[in-house]
C-alpha cells in the first residue's frame, strides 16, 4: 500500500465500533502471550475509559488509534489495523500525541511484544525501566526526535 495522507482527529463516538474491532483483531493476531478466548470486544471500553482517543484515517478509513491518559502523558493503547501496518500510522499517532499533550510521553510495553518494542525503539523511545511482575514490561519514554541528535 502506498503512503497516503494520514488524517488524525479526536475519536468520534460513531467510530467506536470500528475502534473496538481494531483493538480486538490486533490483540487476537499479535498478543500470543494472552489466552485467545480471554480477549473480548468490550475490552476496548474498559481499556480506554477516561482517556483521550485519537483516530488515524487513510482515505477515510480508520487505520488505527491511540488512547492517552492525559495527566501523565501516558500512551495506554496504540493500535494499527493490520491493513495499514507499515504505512506510517503509528509514527503519525505518536507525533500527534506529542503535539496534543506535550512531551515527554511515556508508555508500558509488554516484554513479550517484540514487534511493538522494536517499533518504539526505532521511533526514538528509550527504555527507562524493566519491571518484572505477572506480565513483565518495559517502562518507556519519548522526548521527541531531538533526543536522537544529542
């Protein structure tokens, strides 16, 4: 797929059904450390409650979304539809998140999610801490592209 213009806006309620499907399908496809049957459609509503949600669209089709706990500049969820992977959607969502809530951004990346970890590292995120709990994860920080120039 060629890289088309990515339009990002605050999520509209009428988009939530599509966002739920992206959240469900991506987790079922990529989260092999979770029990497949434990992943539910309404997990989206629980996981994004009280968060700012930004939706990315390409050619008027929802390509992905990010949800942010604004107080902490914490990216809680970043999901891209499998139809739009490697089109710059994740990068665009991170950049727009930084514009909307400011820097630095932080997130937790499950250690078993190697694809996400490699993506974040390629975008200039740094691992601040490794936490070993029931589900081991990395606490990561993004201070912007200028970090790479230091």
